[in-house]
């Protein structure tokens, strides 16, 4: 007479086990998703570095304009202030901020300048003083314009032409890396607007011909 009760209890147990199994599968999926999210997500840090009067945001693969400009000014000042005595130290310091291909070329130029007879005999140091800085998000370019001063061994000074450092800065695993760098006379940055104006001027000149 107890068969009906036993059958009902057995069916309920099977249903309960099925529900528990499904619950375990769901919990396992949630745990896997949480672990994946934890491993693949990277914290974005907001800081106020020395010398900057506002907060700047730095992430794993990008940063804000304030950070890029501050980094560009740091690099331009480092490269633009060298002497025969500190060039080796400065060149080594730059290695951690540049792509290997870019760093090799920059180091060769710095060492060649410091080792040149003209620099050693007539110049005690170069001094770069930034006067303007800009960042172009579309190209990841930082432009640092300023004035280069050459201090001679006789303590007299010679003001060189205005100079602009142009560099492409990208974030790799949370740190800035320069993938391209150049410099040219003048304080007008060669950004997209400048390139467009040059193309228009060239087209106008060709049209007149």
C-alpha cells in the first residue's frame, strides 16, 4: 500500500537532483565568467603626477591627453638637454620608453652628436626649453615646441632656431612607448591641419603654373 508514496518520493528526489545539477552548472558558468573577467580586465588609474595641476587617467591600452602631453614634454626635455658627460646616461634612460627600432636610431644620433669634435670643443651642452605642447588623438602624436639653446665652452650662449619635437606615443600594457619620433625647425606642429594646408598650398601653386 506504500508503493504510491514511495513512487512520489522517488520522483521528487529525481526532480530535486535535476534542479541541484542545473544550479551547479549555472554557478560554474558564473564562476568561469567572473574568473575570465578578472583576468582580462585591467584597472584604470587616475593620478595627479608632480608638475601637473590636474588629474590624469592611465589605462592598460590608452590614456588621456593630459598624460600623453606630460610624457611628451618629459621625453623632449630629456633629449634636448644633453652634454658629452650625460649623453650615455640619457640614452640608456630613453631605452625604456621607446620601441626598439626607434631607440636604436635615436641613440646613434645622440652618441654621434656627443662624440663629434665640434660638439666637444665648442658646445658644453644643449638646452631645450618647451614653450607649447599639443596632442592629436587621431594620430596619437604629441608635439612639443620650444627653443633650443647651445651653451658654448666659453660660457657664451647661442640661441638656435625654434624647434619642435614630434612623437607618436602609444600605451602598451599600461606603459607609454614611443613608436616614432622626429624634430624640425619652427614651432608650427606638423599635425593633420598643417598637412592639409600644405597640400592645399601645393595644389594652388601647381594650379597657377
